[in-house]
């Protein structure tokens, strides 16, 4: 049924991620069998959460590593604070790409990453997830003849209107190692012609980070610091389909106000869509609490203490599954169906959101509520072993 909501240290799996450990302090000598460093390309906050256990495990095995932060998020709470909280090493370089259209951002990433890869001559480039830095780094590396490892490969929403779906599919075709978090993703890769030997089911490194930090997710402290009630629904929305169009943003706000009629809604507002949501009157309901973005520890603590979560985020579907918190995902599809078949997630439309929230708040719980296989806190070491075996071959 997931991690106990009030969990203790004894409830968690062992993890290479620890708040006090210097996860990026790899030794300077090269690992036997290959020369060159491993370059991690990180662009958005979910990347940092996934990378922390991988960097830690590779460091423990003596790998030389470098971290390239593309600087896609200009708000410190959306990026740098994650390095502090997760014990990640300071980036070796920050490209400072910033926000912009998909074309402008990707173009800047291609130029900046090419210069960095030529300068470093990496043995392998490691990319994470499905953001623009993911596909840009994979494309540059492939053109330079540098092998690519994609952490979180094979996830599919089958919705090509999503920029993330385009990034996922193209990145997997360019990757020499497809590191997979769930069994169905292996099948997706096979169906797309990815050779079987490239796909490796390793588990979910995001869950390594969550399990390794359970003792830090102090719901009581976060409630006190932000004045949250004992019972609340946590919401977080940022997908273009939900927030970019003013009419859709207004419909979303009306639905969130409907949820607020049932329980207080707490929403840390992502910079993307903030203007549209506030223009639509998001903070006009007395039981809607609008917060600035939270750091990783405070955010997961808020998730852990919530009666339910309303989201359009992919990673939060996974975190709620492990924490045992009901999750209502406002999307027509998900690239993480295992969070529905095994976990606490349910897809809802805007019209279905309020009735679904009412059922959850009245005590209805998902039928599944199981933690998926290999979401056990040890994905980072598995990923490190696959990478080093590949490089030594």
C-alpha cells in the first residue's frame, strides 16, 4: 500500500541518496576499462531528483563525472535549490539557456551542448526524462559519435500533441542504453524497433530519492510554516494543454474552485501558466491557498500530508503511488499507466474532477495501491552497473 504517511526510517529501503552525503564527489582516477568522464545533462527539476541516486552510485564505483545544468528554469526554487537539498554537486557548467519557445530553447541548447561536449570528449552522455534538454543532448551526442544513456526510457502517452512525447520517442531512437522504469516501457521500445539489448529494466531512480529522504518530509513543519489546515487537497498544474489557453485556464480554475468548496486547495503555482491562472481568478476563492514554488523537501512533505493531489505532472503520479496518496491527474492520458494499474492514480477530465475529488474526500480509495516492481530504492546502483558494464565491453 506504499510508504506509511507518517513513515519512519525503518520503513524505507536503503538508498544511495542521503541528505548529508556528497553524492557527486567522484574520485579523480578513471574507472578501469574506459577513458573519459560521464556527463549528466540536467534541465528541469524532475531531472535533478532522478539524477541524484545515479550520480551517487557512479561516484561510489569511482566514475569520473560532470554535471551540465542547462539553466532552463530561471527561478532558483525551480532548479538550484534542488542541488542544495539533494546533495548534488555544483554543476560544472550552467548554460543559462532560460525559457523561450520550443524552437528557441532547443536551438540554444544544441549550440551550447555541442561546444561543451567537444570540449569534454565524454565517454557517455546521460540524459533524463523528456524535457527539451533531453532530446537536445541526445541529438548532439549522437552527431558527435558519443554514446547516450536515457534514464526513464520507453514511457509513452501515445499523444504526439505533447512536446514531451516527441522528445521521448526521438531520444530513445538515439540512445545506446535505454534505462527503463516499468515493464510496459520495455514493450514500447521493442514495438518501435529498439534492439532488445539496448533496453534495461532498472527501476525508478526518482523513488530512490523519495525513499532516501523520507525522514525529511516533515508534514507538520510544512503545515506550520505555510499555515496549512489539517485537511487539504494539493494541486499543481503546468502542462500547456491546461494552462496556456486562457479559456482552458479559466475552466481549470472553475473546477479547482469546485474542489475548494469541498476542502481547502493548496496550489504552489509553477511559473508556467501563473499569469493565466491568476488572471482567471485562481486566488478568488477563500479556500484556495496560492503559494510560490516549493523546494523538493517541502513539496513532497506537502504531498505526503494531503488528502488528495490534483496534478498534470508525470513525476507526481509516481510519488503519490509510493506515498499512498490518492492522485487525480487532469489529463486524457498518461505515459505512466503503471501508476493506475498498480498505484493510486486516476485520470480525470475537468468535468470529472469535482465528483472524483468528492469521492476521495469521502473515503474512496484506489483499488490498486501497490508499489510497482523495482521501485525499491535501488535503481541508482542498477543504472550505474548497466552503464559501467556497457563502457567496459
